[in-house]
C-alpha cells in the first residue's frame, strides 16, 4: 500500500500505481524506483481528481 498524500486508502489508485510501476520496471524506465514511484503516484493522483 502506497502512502497517498490525501490520507485516504484507495485500492483503485494502489492498483493503478502497481500497474504503472510494473510497466516502468519491465521497460527499464524505473532506474530510481523511489523517484519513479513518486512521479507516477502524483500523476495518478492528479488524474484521479479530474
């Protein structure tokens, strides 16, 4: 479970982040996992608010 800055647990956002991180890892785009995870999480959060 990722610590979302909203303070609320959201399973669908966790699944989206897991999916994104799996893709980024498999394609070699997650060299720095923590940074890639933070960037992906913020993008998912932004999209989730729209």
